[in-house]
C-alpha cells in the first residue's frame, strides 16, 4: 500500500494495544463499527452512535489512532512488536471481487471512474459504468499492479503487507460469526460481540452462479493466486 492507504486502512488502539488492518469488502463496516464503538465508549455516547451509524465516514470522527499520528519508533512497535496484536479479516477473492463489481461498478460509484477511463482509452468507446461487463472489469484489474488497484479489489496479501507485517490472526470473513471470542482476546475485550449489521451487503456470495463462468473463475484464480495460496482458500470452481 501507499502511505495514504496505510493511514486510511490501519486502525490502532494504544489503550488496548492492537492494530486492525482493514480489507475493504471483507466485513470492514462490521469490524469498524464494532471495534470503533468499543473504543468510542471511553469518550461519550454520542461518539459511539456516530461511529456505529457511519463506520466508513473518516471525516466525521474516528476513535482510532492513525499511523501518521505516531512517531516512527512507536509505529514500528505497533506494527512489529509482540507488545501489540495485529489482525485482519480477509474474504474469498471471487466473492470479494464480485461484491466490488456489483456495488462500485454497477452503481457507478467513484471507484468505477478509473475503470471506465481505462476502457474508454483502450476501446475508443464512450462507455458508462453501467456498460462495463465483468470480463472488461477483469481485463483492467488483471493488468494492474496491486498498488494501482482500487483497495476494494486490490490483492489482499499485498494490501496487508503480508510477510512484512507479522499478523497474530488472519480471520476469514466466512468464519467471522464464530470468531468474536478470538477478536475479544486480540483486543483485550472478553465477551466482545458484533454490534453492527452491515447494511450495504451485495449478497455476492449467493450470486456467484449468476456472474461467473468457469473461464471467469479461472481468471480470478490467476489474478488472485497469492491470496488463494496465502489465506488457504480453495480455488474457485463453477
């Protein structure tokens, strides 16, 4: 990740001595609302409500410490020392990619703009986001380095700095419901429970058969080969 992305996606608690590194489209709303609500509880009830109502709104308020706020020696301690716990939540790459496509491209959100611009340049056509097919979307992101990909479909292992940052836990989104006790241990909060239901679910996990052919799944497996290997997800099959 670039430095801007590191600051945006790393959420640090100096009080509870942990760092949660967010992977967009991998339960990040649930995680930020739940952990953020817990951290905000030390401040005031109004802050808890703001965090849980709008967990993605970083301009409104955040109860977390961000990397740019720390001196280099303390930031190194947070990201490498056993004094702190580091964890993240990842997602099956095919489901995550489809969720990004359905929401960001299908709804013509700002994340679609670079994809549309690239396709206009390569095809010479005046495309809109609603015109972008899944195959065209795959063409664009397959040609991009991870650093140049939008975080919502960036390769997760690269996004997380896997191999550089030592993680204490990498939790599968598909197992999140059964992982709150472990997250409670990581955050020094026994009895922690999910306090937020993601309102923006695209239902991608249940819509895979509507979008993916064996050929498309093979492309996803190739683009995200390291994610499948590092996070022990089975290769996708139709």
